[in-house]
C-alpha cells in the first residue's frame, strides 16, 4: 500500500518564500500569502497604496511587505478604523502651552492674547501693548501675525510658519503647510487660500473642511462603476449583511471591531471599558484604584492617567514613583553648607556669617550687636571681630574687657614662645615651647602649619599709633627654611624630657635659651609647583620653614648701646639659634611642645605601619569611612580618634591637636569640666548679670542702672549716660538692656536712643527683629535694605546683578535670587554668541508681581533700543516653563524693578547652538507637547537635566557621553519619544 508523501512538511516543495504550502493526496498546492499576488511559486507584494483610493488612507499610505499602514499629518491622529484621520485638540493638554487663550483649529491650534496684549514670536507668550509710538509694542501696528521693527524706525509685517503674507503686506493667508490648511483630508493651495477635498470614500461637509463617510450604496456603485441610482433586491440584502460586519461603519464599535461567526465583537483599548451596549467605550478613572499606583498625585486623562510629585520631589522614569530631589547636588545651591531634607533643603553658613536670600552667606558685623560685647573699641573682620583697648591697657583673657597695664610699658609684651636647646655628649636637642595661643592649620596630605603667640601685625593693631612710648619699639623678624632630601612631615607625640627635669639641667648644658613673641612653623612634603593651586607635587623632598618675631624697645637701650645696637645683638643671637636648630632638624632632635604635650616635627624614614594605623590628617579622625575634623571641645590625640579636652582646657575651633588652657584654672574651687567648647565652659566665671575684677568668682551683681549679658566679665554696661539723666534697672544683676527701665518701649525695626530717650527707626542697611533693643543689626556682607525700619534679615538684599555669561552656556539671575529682589534696581546683560551660533533660552519659572501694573519687567531685545526686535517680554509670574529661540543673533536683556512690591525673580539659563539646527530647535520648542504634561514641565525646571540637554546642544559630540540606559533613567519615555520623532523628521532628508 502506497503512503502519501507530505512535501510541505519535509520542505521539498518549491513554493515561494511568501507562499503557503498545502499538502494534497498525491501532490501539494502553493498559494500566495495575503498581501501578495501570483500563482504560488512566484509571489509579489501587492502595493495596496498604489490605487486611486490610496489604500483607503485619507492622508499617507505606507506599503510594507505583505501589508500596509496609514499615518496622519502633524495635528491629526489615526482613527480607530486605521484609515481616517481625526483632528487633535492640542488645547486639552496644558492649554496648548499658551500663556492666555488656546483656540483649536483643524490640524493645529492658535494661541490668542487678552485685550491689551499681542502674541510674541514664540507663538505662546503675550507681550503688553505700548500706548504710543510707531513700534511693534503699539497696539495699532496692523500686522496680522508678526511685527518686526526696521532700522528706519518703522514696522514691517511677517507671518507665522505655514502662512503667506497677503498682497496688502499685512494680513496672513493660511497655506497647506500649516495644519494641512485646516482640511481634514486633502489640501490644495490656491491664490485665495487652501481648498479642501476628501478621500473618494468620503464627502465634504458643509463647513468646507471636514469629511463625512459616504453611504454604502454610493460606495458600491462607485466600485462597480454603475451610474444608475437603482439597486436590486440582492444588493440591498447584501448591504444589510455587510452592516453586520466590521467593514461597514466599524461594525458600530466605538473603538476596535472584530468579525466573528456570531457577528461583530467590539473591544476597547487599555484605559477604557466596554459599556452595556457592547459598542461604546468609557474612560477608566485609574486614579480611583490605589491612586493609580502613583506615589503622590494622580490625575486622570482620557484613556490614561498622569502621576506627579510634591514640590521637592521628581518623578522617576517608571512614571509612578517619586524620589526626593537632592538640591545639594546642584551647582551654586548654597554659598557654604547645604543640608538636604526630604522634599526640601536648607543652607547653613560658617561661623561669623549670616544667611540671607535663602542660600547666600554674608559676613556678620558682630560690632553692630551691642558693640560685639567689647568694653571699648570693636573692629569687624571677615568672619569674625576683635575688641581693642586704648593705650595703657591690654585685652583681658575674655577678649572683651580691657585691663590696665601696670609696671611695664604696653609694648613690652611678655614673650610667650621659648626655644630651649641642650647639649649632652656633644649632641644638641631642641624644643620649641608654645604654652598657649597655639593654632593648627592642616594642609594637603602631610603638610601642616603651627603658629604660636601673637604676630606683630595683630599686636600693632591692638595699640595706638600716637603712643610716644612705642615709637622706639622695633620688631626683629627672621625666616629660615630647612630642606631634607628624604622625609615626611609627621606631627606625632614624642618622648622628651619633662619641663621640670630640663630645668634641673645645669646652665652649662644649655646651648640656646631664647624667647619670642611669635613663631610660625610650616612643614611640607613635596616641592611647590607654580600654578598648582598650592598643592605640593608628590616628591620625597621635605621642607621645614620657621618664622621668628621678637620685639626690642628702649628699655634695653643703654648709654653704650642704642636701639640699633640692640637690634644687631638680637639678630646675632637669632643666627646662633638657627645654626643650632639646623643641626637638630637634620638629626631628628627637634621637637614641639604644644600646650604641655610634646610632638616630633618630621620623620626621615616614616614606617609604613604608621600610615596604615592613622590614615587621616592632623586634627582629624576616621569616622564611617571618612576623615572628619575634630569638633569643638575635642582635639586630635593621634590615637586614631578625637579626645575630649581634659579638665582645665577648652577648644573653640575645629581640627586642632591641642586644647587651650582655661584662664585662672589653678584657683581653688574651679569646677572640673571635660570637653569644654569655649572659655565660658571652663567654669568659675561670673555669670550673666555679675562681674568681678578678674571675671572669676567671687562675683557681685551688676549695680542698678547696669547690665551684663555675658559670662566672665570684669564690668557691667551702663543703661545710659546722658544729660537727660541715667536709666535705672528694675533690680540688681540685670542681664539685658530690656531690664533697663526705658522711657518708651521700642518696637521691632527701631532702637532706643539712650541719649535722647526716643525710639529711632533703623537706618537703611540695618534691621532689628526684637522689642526694646538699643541697637540695630547691620545687614550681612554687602547687602542692604530697600527702606529704613526693617525688622528681619530677610529684608537685607544683595543688589548685585547675578549670572555667568559664557560663549556656549550661561545664565542670568535677578539680584538676591532666590530671595526677593531689591527695589529700584536695574540690570542689563548682553549675550553675544560666537559666529554661526544661535541662542536658545529656557525660562523655568519667573516671579514678578502683576499687581505693580508692570512696574517690574524683564525684556529681551536685539539691542537696547526700544525699537529693536523683541524676543521676550513679561511683567508677570509664570510657574509654567517655556523655551524659545532668540529672534536675533545676539540678545540685550534688561530687568528693572520699581519701589513697589517685590518677588523671587528668576534664574534663566541659555545655550548657544549651531545655526544648522535652527529648524529642529524651533520645531521642538514650538510644539505644545513639550509643555503638555507636568512631567515635561519638570524637566525644564530640573537643573541637572537642563545641564545635560544644553551640554549636547552646545557640543553635539557630547551626546556619546550619555548611554541609552542613562537617557532612559534621566528622561520619561514620552519626552524621549517626542525628541526622537523631531530628530528623525529633521534628519530624514539626509538619509
């Protein structure tokens, strides 16, 4: 019995690759697949688009192997039948990006302005009309669309993209290039404007633009080329049958239709649900169920939904999750320290600085706050201040009071630094003793600097220049540098003879014994390289530099040796010190004694184990994988950790290796305090409202008519001394000026004048937030107030016009941003890009008070002339971002404010790009979809994302720095799709 061979299964048939093989009892049969034609052994693709019906596509038909698909022009979307094209209502999404009114048109949309405004060149924002003058800001310029100012002072009209200028040179005629000329299907340009027609299966609506589907009987006659209007019974039956298929009117389905054996079956796309009639689709409100899966906010849209986040958070690329924005990772967020918090951030300033404008730090003028607490003169310095005393007095240990100098001249300051060298068995050993005033300045890696005593510069500031007793005082300064071929700076604890034992050694062993007012020692590993920002180059060479200062005065002068002679003797002694010191440094016999602890200065051959045991620099400890400076109240014990200052010491600076001795600690009864952070924590001082001759107990209360707000003081401040009589206090021991019985209670923004006994308004540049104060506080740094009588530091504003203007990227910034800008200010910037480059500007948000009737405004023009081409102008607040290209190759920008209301202002970035991309950039920024969703708007507000976009626009080769994965993680899919479609269309002519 013979068995049939299945040629199709064995693959021994000769059917075409685009054919279907069907086995038969004795052979096989080839038939072409749907979409192909031929006898089966040769099949050719059917070009469904190549007929008079254009594949039934009303716009564009694209043939593909075995099939085809329809697409629509911009401004249209494909209907559910896959062939017809319907208008997109752009105004439904964020008002089309229009500032005022959005008007939908067939295939496009238009932005319209309120009365008194006209549309700017970017097609979205509105510019306020001028009342007079023949310029584009005048409401009677007569142009249908765009107005341009000529060099002669007149105006000329132009039209928006897709329109042509009419013969009267003012009106604009629509063309088929804009929104398909307003036609739903076919558009043909004529002298009178676009002429609309429809696909053969449709007829033109009475509006002359829309198209309606023709009756089935008419279509049947068209296909059979029958002109008679009469159809027989069989055709009517066939029509009724066809009505039950998806081929006619989509089977009555609202969305998707499928033919089945029982008739049509309707279904809905994702985001819709089928209603009880089996045909209609209703939008699903996804936000009603689990908030749509959104972390924060959910907004329902037709067929979908959008998630958005709270302020201070950003939407991740899954378009549902929200992540905190780390504002501290941005450039220029805070002047000093930035602290990130969930949804927000805060800026903090270094000691001696005050925060203003939310993010900026300015020097605090401590002298304006109750004279800095100084008994006499207060001198403000950058980040600090100093109290000064008159001639015949010196500063008390509390650095505030002045005490009279008795028994010696004020210039004869007791030396605080001593150099002692001993020679035993022919070997010199030296140590530099710094009992107090020690400051450590850590540098790069193994470099450091130590200063002891008070420099001559500071000492001279503490004296009066007209003191005749000091005219003969001279300072001897000597500097020396020791270089070692190999070595490493290593300020580590060392074994050394105690001070008591060294005092027992006979004077014959003392080779050097000298005292100094000031010594500064610097140790550096490596050679300084010019232009390397102070960082030493890594070499084996090491250097130690020492600066000595010693004063000589007329007390040392004798009849046989004048001051010049004394100076020469002093210099001779210093040379001897240096010779001995050089030997001890090279032999590693030189040590530092800092506040009673001994340290070696350097190591010639440092051990590897030392580096591993203590990887951090001086004044630091290893904490959670980082090297952190020792905090106040602690010091670097060189044991890998910061230790609390021992009893009798304190430390009010970070990153130090010793603690300062507490004053008067040796007195009996002084409390024991570990980790004292300032002198007031040393204990034993007089409390606020008390005083004594030395600032320590026993203390007595401030008498009536005086007060004292600080600890450890030797006197109290008088409430007032004037010809009108003194003020008294409610009780002894007063601690603040508010305890003084002033004749009137002054409100914030005022201070009590103790001479006239009246309340005086704080002058401009000062403020006072409290009641009953006798001073006003100076604004920090270079800030000032708009008016007098200010009550808060937030009213202190920097008047400097901000921004950085680069050739490729930059930004402009209103003064004091992000704080409110000052009144009566004027800023101008000029952006002048390199040749063949154009300017793109992004305004993320702008805050200007509209209630001032445009007294505050920002304008961007070609030149400063009011008749020049205007690119952008606004006097209102807009939190919705906008991007636009400059109408001119360079921009003159002006911001002006009046004396009225103030606001946050703006920070506006820009980028310059190659003019070859002008068409692409304009196509992107004029598309309303760029601003349609809140997620897209947040992209234009995100400093990191804008920086990445600008980086690629300015330098297209930098595109390759960002991988596809990085792009997906940075931008939402909808944004990438928008840009990809624009770029593809732009590059299509070059393919």
